């Protein structure tokens, strides 16, 4: 019964609240998409935390998303031991990079009084959950070999079954506890999506990609 709640009911509830809450916030409270910026209060730690965090986490999210969309292609890519070893090493490196980045961002708000003053309770919760999520990913990759391979044959079928509204928890019910916690925490982050600064993921200004360079003139 607990597996049914955690791996069927909860994912649907979390996703539904994320979509509905995100739409509501966009049309009714759009100006809160931009949270209180702390860049002017402290920028050195922000740079060293934000850059590794964003580069690593985007790559990791793509690595989790591609097998869901192209399971056959990813399966063939993981066919040989050399490929699996290389992908595993890259995954661990990205995980460590993401951990360092989010740890710096969390420490920055703990150390710097000005940054701490503009940090909301939800910011603390989000940073802590992200740190836990990355730490779980590193633990899993370090203790269970060939994670990319078995992810393709356990989590991917489960996620695809949810997307097709034919939930099947059989591929995941026998996974280790750490892996299950990693999955559940991912949907907790999805649940918190409309209530945190995560909404900025979908507010990327596409026109910035094609506009002219912005020139900044310093007036001293």
C-alpha cells in the first residue's frame, strides 16, 4: 500500500499541483517569479556556486530525461562495458560538481548576513532538498554499479507508465531504499515547484538568444 501511495498517487498529486499552481501563479501573481536577488549583496560565492551548479544540474537532468524519451537509443549506447564505465565516471563527476555548487550556495546564505536576511523559509527548504537529492544521487552512483543501465530498465518504464496513465510500480518496488528516497524526493521538488523560485526555469527569456550584445558602460 505504501508503494502504491508513494509511486502512483503521490507523483500524480505532485505533478498536478505543480502544473495548476504554476499556471495560477503565472496569471495571478506573475511578479513574484523574480525572487529577491542577493547578487548585489554578495557575488563572489554566488559565482562559484551558481556556475558549477547550473552546468552540472542541467546535464544531469538531461541524462535522466533522454532515456525516458529515447529508451532504445540509450540502451544501445550502454551496450558495452567501456561505454558504461565512461558514462558512470562522467555522471559521478557531474554529481560531485552539482554537490559542490549547491553546498556553496547554501553556505553562502548561512555565512553572509545580508544574503541570509533576504532568504525565505521556502528558500531554505528548497536548498536543503536539492542538497539531499544530489547527495542521494552520489551515494547511489557510488554504491550501485551501472546506474545508467538499470535506470533504463526500472525507473524509465515506471515513469513512462505514469505518463501514459497506466501506472506500473513493478519495476521499482524492489529497488534499494536510497533509490526510492531519490525518486520520492524528486517529486517533492516537483510539488514545491509553484511555491519556490524554481518557476524561473520556465521564464527563460528566449529572445535573449537572438538580441544584440548588451554594452555596459561604467561611470566612476
